[in-house]
């Protein structure tokens, strides 16, 4: 029975195979007949023979006929190449337009209101309350230097003493001459009272006495110059003098600076003149003491505006009891203006500044759904009006509403309608008070 069933199965398979082959053969016959009928109807070569062009072509010489056929072939080939290129360009454009813009990966943030302290910011230079480069005004040899570098001295303290032995001896001589002239003048005064001498003799002795006193004062002033004293209290700079060293009359010998309190000079635009006043509080910071803020007050405002910069110079005074701030230091100055206000805030990197205005890109939801079932986000460019800045942030006064999702990085590759892929693993700096990162 199994043998019969096996034979039966193989026979049926053979029959099916022959049926398929027969059907394919019949289909081939039909296609061949159809092609023959079409070729019979078209017969392009036979039709071309019956045209005037063919007659003219046959009437030409053999060489001319070949040249004509070659030119026609070249023209047809160039035409086919042109048509092929045009078709290829159209297909590429169609493919690109149907495919849409490629998505761009960006980082975003949600714009929100933050508290801002209205303030004016500037940079300034520290200046000593009193400061001078000292010199004796006379020449001589250094006898002794009783101060050391960096020492705090009081007003009137001796700083440098020059050798003055000859000057002191000369002073004693002049004093003796002055005393003698004084005695002679008093004697002449008594003799004039009894008319023993003429008035002319008395006047001569009086003038001589005054002259001798003036010479004494002149010599005393010279000796004072030989003893250089502090004109005010302060801190001495680096002392490089040594006993026995010769100094000239105009040579700078040392510096003396009063640094408590201390001034800071800075400038502000002329448009801010109405917002500042004498006695207004300021705060400043320096890179030397990053974590310390110093407070002071405005003491003077320049009565004129600089013609070149259109800035006005401002002077402020601040206490410096620890003497941490030194003259010549660079400092950042902030002037608080009124109470805090709430402003829409963005990172500085989110705003693109152009000659025609400032712009940002917002991530706008569309009706299309992505592979994850969420609405597809597209970029939309929006013009904004920016306000003041602080650290890494900028205030937006017009053009945005709270809650909008704004692109913070990757804007250069965006245009309206670009699909967005949001990746916030790495975000740009967004700190109101950034600090340098130290490795």
C-alpha cells in the first residue's frame, strides 16, 4: 500500500510540473505573437524608407551620407544625455522634498521668571587715599635708613637721614652772626633814642639783622631736607637704599601710600548719570580675593563727560582695614539700583545677535507623531528684545512668554521647520555669578 501511495504522489507531481511548463510555454507564445504584431504595425525602418529625408539621404554621396548620419547620431546622443540629467535632477529634488529636512540634535531650556537686582556694572582701578614718590630735593650721602620695606609709619616719622654735619656747623655759624647782628641792632636802637647816631645807621643794622635771621632759616630748611620725614601716615614701599649711598636731588627714593581707606576710579556711560549720586553704595570684587566682597560709597562724580568715550568718571571710597586691596589693582564694581524685579531669563548662548535684531529658536510641537508616539518638535525662529546681562544670563524683555522651550545650543544648523531631537545631557553655562574653574 505504501508503494502505491508513493507512486501516486510522484505521478501527481509530474502532472503538475507538466501543467506549469505548458502554461509558461503558452504565455511565451502569446508574448511573441504580440511583439510580432506590434513590430509589423510600427515597422520604423520601412516607414523611414518612404520619407523624403531618406530619399535626400540616398541622393547624397557616400562620404556626405556618413557625415550626416554621424551628426544626427551625435545630436541624438547629446539630447539623450540632457534628458537623462534633467530627469535625474527632477528625481533628486522630488526625493529631497518628499523626505523633508533632516532632524537636528539640540539642547533646550524652559524660559522662566527669575529675580534680578537692577545694577550698573563697571571696572575700575584702585588708587591710594594718599600716595607719593618721595625724594629729598637735595644731594648727599645716606647716613641711615630707619625704616624697612612694607613698614607702616606715622606722620612725621624719619624715613631717610642724609649726612648733614657740614650743614649743621654752617647753621651754628649763621646763628652766631644773627645773634651779633641782633645785639648791634638793639644797641643802635638805644643810641638812636638819644640821637647819638643817624637814622640811616640804625636802618642798616636792622636790615643786616633780618638778613642774618633769613640765612639761619635757609640753613635750617636745608637741614630739614637732609632729614626726610613722612608727610602723612601710610605704608612704605620697597626700600633699596643703603648707608653711604649717594642720592641726587630729584631721585625717587621710596614710595609712601595710605591704603586705608582707599579710592577706586571707574567710568560709566553718560546715559547712567541720572541713576547715580554722591553717597550711593557700591560693592566691588577683585580676582585676588574671589570670595570677598568690599563695600563703599560714591564720593565724587566728574563734572564733565569725556568727549572721546562719552563716559563720565566716578570716584568711590571704601574702608580697607585689613589692607588687602592695594593701589593699582583691577576691580569689578556693581552699583545697586532699587529693589529686585522679575525678568524672563535665558543663557547667553541661546540668543543669536544679528544686525537686523536678536533671535532665538523655540521648540514648537506639531501634529505629526514620532516613532515614540510623541508629537514631533520643530524649530521656529522668534525675534526678541534683550535687556541687561549678569554672568552667563541675559534678560528677555519682549518676544517670549514664560514656559516656552528655547534652544540653547545647536542653533547654527537650524532654520524654520527643522525637526528637533532634544539632548540635554550637556547644557551650556547658566549661572548668574560664574566663577573660573581651576584644575
